[in-house]
C-alpha cells in the first residue's frame, strides 16, 4: 500500500467556527476530518496531512490540531511538500480537497480512464504542483482529486495523472450548524440501500431507524449489533425446536427483532463511518447459517413426531437449497446491477423471509413458512435470470 498526502485547501473558507467544527466536532462518534482520515487509511498505508491556509487559525486552534495529530497518529505539515520530491523517491500520491468536504469513497479509475494533466506554474516546485492541482480541480468541477504527482526535471511543470472525480459532500454550505447538517446527511445516506426489498423499504427499514440512531450515538460498534441480532435469531431457532404453539410464537418475535438488528448494523456502520469488509463478511455468514438453522428447526418437531416425517425432511431440504441459492445469486445480482449503474431496483431477499417466518410463527404454522420461503426463493432466482438475460441480449443486439 502506498503513502498519501492529504491536502486540505482552506483558502475559500472564511468562517473560523465552521473550520473548527469540521476538525473537532463529533457527529455519531467522529468529526468530519476523522472520518476522512479513517477512509483514507483503508486504502493507503501512511497518511500525512497538509492544511493549506491554516495560518488563519488562532493559536488555540493550532494547538488543538497538533494534539489531534498526536491522538489520531498522523503527521501534520502546513505545506504540501516539506521538501520537493526527488526522482529516486518516485511518485507522491496526493488527495487534494478544495474547502471542507466529507469523503464517501476513494477509488482510482482504470488506466484507460485516466487523464494526463499538465499545467505550468511559477516559482517553486511546490507552487507549480499546487497550481496544477487547483487548475485540474477547477477544470473538472471537483472538490476532491486523487492525483499521482510525478517529479519533473523542469520545476515549472508539474505533470500528474488525474484519477477522476471522487465522491464527496461539500459541508461548507452547511453553515452555520455544520453538526446538524452532517448528521442529517449521514442519516439519509445510512437509510438508502438500493438492494433493499419491499418489506425492508416499507416496514423493517423504518423500525431500524429507531434502533440505529441511538446505538450509533452511544458509540456501539456495528459488529456488536450484528452479534446481538444473531443471538436473538439463535434464541428464536431454539424456541422453534419446541413443538408447542407459545414457544413458536415467541420465536417469531425474536426472529423479527434479530432481523431488525441485522438491518440496523449496516446503518450504524454508515452513521459511524465504520463500514468494513470483515463486518460485511460476518453479517453475511451469520445470515446464511441462521437461515439454514431456522428452516430445520421449524421442521424438526414435525419430522420427529409425524408419521410422514421423511417427506417433511425432503421438503425442508428443497427449501433450504432454494434459499441458499437465492442468497448466493443475490450477491451476484447486486454486483451485476452496480456494474450496470443501476442504483434502484426491485429485489426479493431475506426481508421477505423474515416477514413470512414471523407471521406464520405467530399463527402457529410450521411447514407453510418453509414452503413459502422455498417458492419465493426459487421464483426470485428465475426472475433475476430473466432480467439478466434480457438486458444482456438487448446489449448484444445494440452492439451487433
């Protein structure tokens, strides 16, 4: 992993309170600057920070910045380069930020999409690099530029590769109350998921809001929310093993609570800026294991007490295969939709199974939810295949 210089240009920011809130005010556990730093550290090995125009800060703010650098463990410099980069040091990666922004993603485009930019500057090497980056930023209407800055023989020329416009939110316009503005933005972003099914959008997601906001504000790690939801689901599985109606109904309620927390963990992660690959893997793995255990637990009292228990077992295994295949193809379907730049689409997934299991358990049914889950899963697999085939066929016709 490479090192990066995170350059924040404050020349166009005039409100000192806004700048102070950007660096120090905590929203759901972290300041805007700390969130950006956390995002950069996922992609880069070492991050150094350069704040351009910090001389307008008061002595107290400067002291707080040095203390913040020590607490968050980053090197801090008032200049873009402490010394001009030499040829033998290779390229320097620079994240240039114009004004105050909240980063949401840092991804370099493919080499075929890269654009070489070269602008002449005046004065020192640092000046020419900074002027080139500013010019590219203005040219592309971007607040965030990911640049690969190369040393040059001619100090008046600073060629660099522009990796593309990055996803960022300008928080300067949120004055005078930056904290409230960022909080609203994070809440909206946390609740928007293109892969939500109809039950999530109409019911579960609204219940998640009631849990995710206080959990995120209390600083509860999203992985703990995931594990708590898994414990409720596991308790529901144990209740389903009991053959009586009351434990079955109680298990349905626990399964619903586990499903709500399963949705809320993602919202908590987005509110706190703690999305991680491990958290996503943990969530998906527990969902698959608990779904299988739930189907088997529902059928177990029937398989052990009814004379035609083998038929119940075969039906349950068929439903289990369909549900597992639906979960697997759902991940591929989401990836395929993102590759087609589709951000809103219809999808039937685990949210539908949560509603089916809860309602059927409350009314005392055991084989009905197993059959419905299997039928819905198989139908959804066929629907996804048809959509993918139709879109790809249309693309081939247009190409031909």
